[in-house]
C-alpha cells in the first residue's frame, strides 16, 4: 500500500494515507502520500483548485442572472404603476372637466 502512493499517475486518498502510516511505522521515510511523493500531488491540487474556481464561477453567473431578473422586474413594476397613475389622473380630469 505504501509504494502505491509513490507511483506517478495514481491517486492517494487520505484514508490510504492513514493505512499507509499505520502499516509502515518502521519505514517512516517511505510513508507519505502527497508530502512524501514530492511534487507529484501538485497537479492534482491545481486541478482541484480549478474545479472549485469553476464551480464558484458558475454559481456566481446564475446568482447574477437571478438578481438582474429581480431588479428588472421591480423596475418594470414601478414603471407600470406610474403609468397606471397617469392614466387614472387623465380619466379623473376628463370626468371633472368635461
């Protein structure tokens, strides 16, 4: 199990690390997943960072579209309310004057 963590292209999970450390207590230099493998875990961390950044970007886009829709509806609602008041004012003026 300990040697599997050092092979290039293999993924070493944290559960594998704990098993590795428990079974290889005597050979402490050999046991280590991301830390003992040198820079082998760096691309994995970079890819995970890009995935998290992409997820935040997608959620941000959806949220901004939602907020823009709500603001647009509120503006249209206020505009329609003002137009309705003007129409009622014209009707009431023509009833009193004419």
